[in-house]
C-alpha cells in the first residue's frame, strides 16, 4: 500500500497542477480553442470597425462597433502571431478591451486581430486588421478652439496641434441639413499649428468635424471625430421687412414700426444647440441725413426695437452679421417730415 501511495500522490498533484495551468487568466491572451464553435454565420450584422492602438508605454486597447442581438452576446478578441499561434481575449458584452504588453501578444511584431461575437448559437466575425501594436498610436482630434476664416472662396480652419502629436494626417467630413456626410482630406501636417482648407457653401449652413492619425502609419487608428464646427452660408437669408412711419407728433418725434417676417436658417443636426457658430443676427441701423455735424448721427439697434425718429430724413438699413463679420444689407430711405402745427 505504501509504494502505491508514494506513486499515486505525485501523479495526482501533477494532474491538478496541469488542470490549474489550463485555466486562462483574464489578463492574458488564451492560447486555447475558444469556448464556442469556430464558424462564421455569414450574417451582414455583427462586429465591425475594429481599431487597436497603444494608449500608454505598456498599455493597449482594442475597440469595435457591434450590430446584432445584444441579449447574451459574448465578444472575443482573436489574435494570431507571425508564428501562426493564435489566442483570444474574452470581453463579455463589452466592445472595448485593454491589455498590457505582458498579455502574451507580441507588440513589436506584426499581428492579425479580429473580433468574433457569439450570440443565439451563432458566430459573427469582423474584418481582420494587421499591424504592429507598438507603432499604432491613437491620436487626439483637434482640441479646443478651431478658428474659421474665409480664404479665396474657401474655408480655412486652424487649430493648435495636441501635445506631443506633431506629424499627422488629417481628414474632415461635412454635411448640410439635407445631405449625408462627405469625406475630405486636409493633407499631411507637421507643425505646432495645423490647418485645413474646406469648401464653402453659398446658401446653406454646414457642419464640419475633423480627425487625425499618426503621419506615415497607414495601419494606425484614426482619432475620434472632433466636436462640430458650424459654418453659416456665404449668403445668409434676408428677413422680409416692412416698415411704417407715423406722422410727426407735437413733441417733434415720430415712431418707426417694423414688421419682420422671421427668417429660419435650416441647420445640420450637430449645429442645433445654443451658440453653435452658424447663427446669423440682424440689427437695425438709422442714419440721420440732415444733420451730418451731429456726433451720433448713426444709431444701431436690435431689429425688434421700435425707435422714435425726429422729423429729419433718414437712411434705414437692416444689417446681417455672422462669425465672418457683416453681411449684405437691406436699405430704405425715409424722407423728412415737414409737417407743422
């Protein structure tokens, strides 16, 4: 009995250790067969837009979009090394996963990654991405104030380059209230200040967004899109204004009454909040003609104001303005009132 125990106990301990070793740690890429059938359902839905990048000196992140049944779904980030060995991370229902350079995935050599989503007894796969993780750095989008100006019939956008991210490719996308997003290219950037030339629309407002990625690294991930930049049309809509002038009163004043047909500037979806940048404002300007020597011969008032005039002749203008400055004016002449009592 003694020799048998001496032989069985070490064997049992070895078996238990092997069983413990077979369990994959959640922080490591598991080099075992995944716990689901490895067969793509061929569905058009599922995981897509996989993006993997370095987020610190030793940390990495992969994120993706998912369209499909969410009840009971489990996502698995798959990785194949250049040696041909493959492993997986279990992400559960999350669509973002972080790991370190100690997780078993080579970060200095080329790897191939994709996502497999298991739901309703079927597997859906994302397209593969092949890259060197250490060189894949996710840049920030343009941050802070983006200055907008007009240059030779185009829009020029300018912003400060995010810290430690000089050297970038930049893209923009833009849309009007009635159109979908259109993509454009800003060209390579390699300075502390970056800029982009974009199209200017004559009669409709536009919404712009910008994104960046590391220059010369085609496999690297794009940043997220910037906050919306809203731009008014080159020719803002003019309000329909009618006015009437009362007769001169005994106090030497007469009231100017304006009736304005409100003008609604249609805005893209991302430009419908307050102070969006595409707004157009209107003001009333009164210029007294018969007294050029008067220091305050010209007054500018809110359009809804109903001012009193003297009996002098006036030029009346409705002035429009937007983020680029004054726009077209509408002008009228009010003759002098020579009525006497």
